[in-house]
C-alpha cells in the first residue's frame, strides 16, 4: 500500500506572545518574553509568582456568555486556535466532505480551572453536592476535540491524546499517520492547556520543576544557560490543519510545508526526569529521520524541547550530538520556551508552528535570556542565542518530551511537488 503524502494547510495559535499566528510569530522572531507576574490569583504564599499568561484575551470576544459557561479555559483556547486554523486553510465548509475530516486534539491535564472551582466550592461550602451540570463535560481532556467537531460538523475520527508535555505532538503524529493510511482527507490537530492556577503552580513547585526566580521573572526561562533553575509555566493552544496532498491540490490550497516524518519512543527510566544520556531522545529523533527517509545532514533546524530544567537541557544536547554527529554543529537549534514558557500539552503544537514558519520564512527564532555558558553543554552547538538568524531552512525537526518518559519528534520540509 502506497502511503499518502501529508501537508500543512492551516495554522492557529493562542499564546503568551499573541492570540493569533501572526502575533505569535512576530513575538518569536523579535525575542519577546511572555513572562510576567501572575494576575490570576494571589501568589503571596507560592514559591513561584510569575508565568507566561495569555494576555488581552476575553472569551466573550469569541463566544456569547451562555457558551462561555459551558467551556473550561483550555477548551476555549482550543476552539479559538482551531477557528483560526480552519479559516486559514481556506476549507469550504459548504462543499467539503465532512465525513473525511477528523479532529485529534489533546490536553495534558484538561479542565483544571473548572475542577478547582467546583471541588473548592464543595469543600469550602457546606458539602452539599450542587455541582454545575457542565462540571464533568468541562474537565475531561477529550472535550476540546469533541467541541471542535461539533462546531464544524466534522464526522471523521475524533479523540484526544494525553501524554503530558508530548500531547500536542502526539495528536499531530496520529493525524499524520491516519491520513497516510487514507482514513481521512483532513485533520484538525493540536493541543491546549490552561493550568496557571493555584494547584498548577503549587503542584509543579512541589516537584521542584518551576523556576523560582521571581526577581528576574522576564528572563527566568533560560534554556541551556548555567543559571537556569526550572521551566516557566505557559498556557494557550495551537492547531494545525493536516491534509492529504492531492486533496489540498485539488482545491488549490496554500501549503505551508510537508510533514514527512514522525518518531515515538519512551525513556522507560523515571517518572519525571529524562534519561541522563538522552537515550529516549536519541531513539525518537532517529525514528523520525528513518520515517522521513532523511539523513541527519538534511535537517537545518531543530526546535528543541528545551525547558530550562537542569537535567533536561543537558540530556537533549547530548542526544543531538549523538544523532547528528558533526552535522550537529552546522544546525541551528532554538528553544522557543524561552519566550512562551512551557505550554505543557499545547507545547508540541505551538512549537510545530514555529518550525513550520521557520521553513516558510527562512528565519530561525532565538533562544533568549542566555548569559552564562554551562560547562556540561557543548557550546560549539548553535543554540541561536538571543537573536533570530536568517538561513535557508529546508527541513526542521521539533522535539517534545513528556513526564512519564514520552518522547515525540516530527519533521517538516519545504513543500515540493
């Protein structure tokens, strides 16, 4: 059976740098930090008092108030990002075969804010179970995928992926494989997350995963810098429209890039820590290259997982050198989490968008906030520190790794007929 080719025809984003793809990309290229002090709750008793919040965003600008009450914030981010992507794709919703359009959209945690509100009201109150009728539908992780399909009437395969921080990329990979196998013509895929709340910040503080550099919060996300002390929480959503090539050509769609390879692996090592030698990261990148029928030297840019955790950055840098050898020093590498923070289940989708736009515009976004080299990381690697670089990007790889040892990689390439 000959596998179908898969292209990207639409993008949508809600991020700490902007609430659409254009503003998000401009923020990345200009090295803007999305970090600031948390506005959602009183952080007086929290170790971490800052995050990368989505800004200037009002759900009522997109939905009527009755609708807003039915959705957790993570679903709202998903719906807004999906709407931008669907419109960007130019799909004619009046004539397209909706039975052949699917939705795979994930969240690492789901309706955290709704859970906090409803359960908090119960325990703080008189423990009378007067839960909102939408309580369960609002918190379950699959509801974003369901609501997207309901909004547009898409009847194709529909489900959610949940693999912690690898969630969004897992959704992309599943959609890619189903299109290749001719199970659908089009997929709306990606991830969303909304965890900037008391248990979100407090829980990750308890894991010692978050930066606590409150005094320098704007520059606290410091991937590959010696002074890094953890990731900065982000939020938002990212959506890709993946489409079978002939279907896209038949309707004259604009094509951003071709998705040519995907890799999956597991660390099988630790609940939260990466393998110190990056064994899972090595395997997943090799799997993606093999799937794409590409050699290491075919890759021009890697959007790394790069969370700014002490262990994670070292192991990923080691893995890149292992996989790419001497070519590793000719690559551009960047960690866009230095600007957006870590969007957890949405990270893979918004970072895939960064990789795709790097290909489209031949610009590599920077890794900002770098000052001090880490002797444990090979400084001959080009991490695109502090300033974007113009270069031809024919192929880009994006890594996303999740708690539990879940590893995902996707490879995009300039489209050629």
